[in-house]
């Protein structure tokens, strides 16, 4: 499927995921494409979330897909609407749902071959933090990430 350079890059990425996200495991879909999946969670969270990072045949040159696999439906602050129903949304950093119904997280706008799977998973964990913040406050995920960025800069 991949050439030698892609395979070496994948092996490097797999080692990084094992080191920094030990609760994530490598699997292959029915087409033989690799993906990493695992649960995120920290103290004080309402729920745990299973993230799935899917790599394509064009990895590392193409952005992997990052999905919230579980829970499948993500309620919004009002308890009625769902993140799933938003389609593509900058305010919530999501793309339109895939056919599988999973919410797809927009984890970068500048992916290139220097990016790693760990970077994508870290951004996924930050997205989950932003989603939990949204459930508590009603602020969008974008508002949360902007505040977090400002705190880091100050």
C-alpha cells in the first residue's frame, strides 16, 4: 500500500502514539487502512470519548481524518440540538459528518508532511476539552480554544 518512505514515517508515528497516547491502539479497517483509536478522559469530565484517527493511502502528505467514535451523538449545551446536526462549523471545529455518523473534528488548517499523528490526537483531546467546556458554559469550542490560546500567549 505504501512506499518505503511512507512506511518508515508511519512506524515513526506509531512509536510516538505508543509513547504519548498509550491508551490508543492501532487497527486496520476492512480495506486495510490503518487507524488509531482510544479513549480520552481527565478528572472532572462528564464523559469519556473515543477518538479515531484514520490514515489514508496518501499519509503523511494528506490530513488524517479525526472522528469522535463514541458517544455517537454529541448533545449541545441546550440539550436538544447535537454537534452532529451542525454540518461543517467553524465555531465548533467540525466538518460535516461522514457516512458512519461520527462527528469529524477539524484538527488543523495547515496539515503537511511534517505533522504527526500525535499532533492530531493532541488537538483531538483539546477539542474534547472544548466540547466539555461548551456543555458547562454554552460557549462555542472556538471561543474556548481562543481563550486557551490567549492564556498561553500571556
